[in-house]
């Protein structure tokens, strides 16, 4: 009898355990519904082009749908604030640049988010080199020609900007070269570049991804990259150092972030996917064709980099004498 009772007791426990497991909530594998990647610039911008490659590749690696949503405006603060206020479940992500996280806090009087505290850094994407381009009808063939021409026409020359890098690079160039040029701001790079090509604006600093095809077709003339050293992406274009502009080294970084408080396992999954993308030869070629230098690292490295870049850009903006608007 005792053995029967023991069997019944253990048998009943087994049935109850099985029933409990059957009724327990099942946790879905990430991702189980579409992921939205917010790009804080218009369609046709360099970040948009790069972001769409990352989104496509992420979808293939993660085995889910990844869609890009453009939310331009406000020096990328509109898109940034949207992501910062989103649920931190890994389904709203942010492909952004130094515009929203390094420059906007110093260019805008009121930024409704903290670039460090309100986001989860996931992975660095790479660098998007910028180049100084001019209308090809402008009688200049080099940076020194441009500086001389600007000094001959003080206050009459104009530079466009479609993002914070364009703003800071233009103001820094004017300061370092000792010239006066009028700033003409735009909501995005495509329209700014169109007006440079049409001659309504004289010049601008723009990303290689957006402008390289126009440079190659002769619709824009490239004078220099915005860095002290030449870029591996466009090695034939001289650096600002080569062009005689000292202490000029401005680059645009790119990376993937999400709202603060994302699950660590989701962050690690996304980081692994990003590292896989930048090492894939086919993806690297697609990025290189856009003039994008792709590389990545750990979430911790990216977090430290975001903080460092915020401080660096704050100093550059202060040194260039740019007042927040």
C-alpha cells in the first residue's frame, strides 16, 4: 500500500508540474514582430543610404522584418526624441550620427533628451567622411583658391548645411581660414546640395555618400576632405591639412542605439549582428561604394565613444563661436 501511495503522490506531482509548464507564459524569441529603425534625416541623405543597408542586413541576420522610418528635422532631435521616448524592448532603434548626440546639445537651446542617459548604445557603425564641395562654376580649383576668392569678396560668399557636421565644419573653416561666409541652413542634405549645384549657394561640407556621384559627374567640385589626414574612402581628394588649413579635423560617426533600459541579451544580439555586417565582404563593398568606412566594436566601447564625442564637439562649437539657436 505504501508503495502505491508513493507512486500516486509522485505521479500526481508530475502531472501537476506538466500542467504548470503547459500553462506558463511562453517568451517569444526576439524578434517576433517588425523592428523599426529611425533615421533622423531625409530619404536620400548619406545616413539614410547607410541605414537602409544596415536595416536590410539586420533583418536577414535576425530573421525578421526591419523597416526604416525617416524622422528628419531639428538637427536630428525630432528622431532622437522619438526613440528616447519609445519602449526599450528592441523594436524601436536609431541609426544616427554625431548630429543628434554630439552637436545638437550645443547647437540647439532646448534639446528634450540627454544624449547619454536616455539611450542604450548598441554598436558603432563606422565613419562617414565629409568633403568640401563648391559649385563647379565658381572660379576656384583648390581650398587656397577658395580662401583667396572669399577674401576678395568678404561677406558675399555662402555655405549651405544640411546637418550639424555641415554647420560646424563651415563655421570652423571660416574661423581657421580667416574669412567671412554667410551660413544658409537647410533641413536636409539633398536640398542643400541641389542649391549648391544650381549656384544659389557657393559651397558646403557634405558626406561622401550623398555627393560622390555628383562630384564624379562634374556637377560638384570637391576641394578637400574635412579631416587632417586623407580618407581611405576617397584617397585622391586632399585633406584639410594638405590644403593648408591647420587644426582642422572633423569627422562624422555613425552608430546604432536604442532607448535607455534595453534588455542586455537583445543588445548583445544586435551588437553581434552589427559586427557581422561590417565584416561581410559584400556589405563592406556596398558601404564603400557609398563612401562609408564601416567598422564596429562592443557596446561598452561605443558608450565611452559617445560621451567623448559629446565633449569634443561641444568644444569645437564653442571655439568656432557658434551660438545655440
